[in-house]
C-alpha cells in the first residue's frame, strides 16, 4: 500500500498528489513514469508520469486529469488514504545534457511531465525558454514552478485570458526564426499540438523531442496498445519511449489509432477519453 501524503486541486479536474515511495523517489529520472491501481490486484492499472520527486522525504508527485473511472476514483482519495499498488520507475529517461538553448513547449496538462525535464535541463546548465499553453487561464498549471526554473516564460491561452492570445506554435516559430535558433525543442501535450510543434521546427532543422504518453495503456509492453510508427519502424511507447524524435513520428497514424474505440468510450460508464490524457491512459 502507498500512502497519500498530500492532495491539491490545480484546476478543473486536475489534481496533484504527493505519494510516499522512497525507492522510486531515489531511482526515478526525468521522463519516467509509474503504474498504479487504486483498489486491489483486480483494479485497472494506469500509467502516470512522475512530475516530481524528493529523495530526502521519500516522496514522488503525480499530476493527473480526471478522464475515466480510475482517475475519478483516484481523485476521490484524500491525504492519509492509500493506493493499493504502485510500480516504477518505468520507461526510458529523458536524455539530458547541456544542449545550449532548450525550448520546452507544454500544452495543457503536458506541463506535468515537462516539469522534471525542465528541472533536469536547468541542472545541466541550459538556457531554458518555456512556452506554457492552455485553452483558458483557469486551465494553466505549474506556471509559478516553470517561472522559477525558466530563463524565459511565455504564456499562451486560446482565448487570451492570460498571456498571449495564440497557439503555442506561434512563439515557437518566432524562437526558431531567431539567430541563433534553439538547439533543441521538447514538446509535450495533446497529439495534434505535438504534431504541429514538430512541423513548426522542421523547416529550421531544430531537433524536436516529443513524449507520446497519451497512447500508453498497459505500460509494460505486453498489450501492444502503444505501438507507433517512428521513422518507418514500429516502436512501443512504454518500453522504447515515451520520448521520440518528433520529425520521425507518424502522428496521423497515432491520432487515428487513438480514435479506434471512440464509440465504445462515449457509451462507457467511465466516460474514458484517451485523447485527453497526458501521462497515462485508461
């Protein structure tokens, strides 16, 4: 059993939980994830990105959006309650080095898996620009955390309620047009957003890394549900990723596969929406 140390509501349907897990806190690296089940061994297992960790207190932080039955059950738990099963860290860690100028583009709850990457990039000595985007100001998360880490923070909202009224690709294009352009771009958010970020950087030859957490289901490579085409090769996100070269990912195929069970999801009591989850799927 894993004890919940704290719980906080970040925005509508989005929660941050700090969990007691000293071994995972000690071993985890940026980009990795955990799998948990809320109830018992028969409960659904879902992958979620490790948004932060503190080895000194033996704790890890997860941030999740309520999109289905399991995340709804998880959101109903409180400080002092326990989660039945937790395993990790899983997945390949983010490759971190002093690239120079790194741009980190976050869409919605994509700020959660991006947070540890920004932390690690900062420690490595990079100049960091964070582009934080959401539909409205109420849906922005981790703004203060990103501001404290980044050399420059650009906030975009679709409705202009905070920061620039623009899609995240607009400031990304402006950054790529500068001389010198960024050495690397990390983009995490909805699949369509990551696709257009990759297309934005492609003409400038800026290396672009995307995280395909959205398509993971089992998280251990057993179900095959997370297979994607990268550079004409089949990859499994949970064991080969979750991060890949955005210029090589077949996003159209991935987005099409995310809609495979749309009709079943719409009629499900759990109201599960695979395309809305960052850092895990149900």
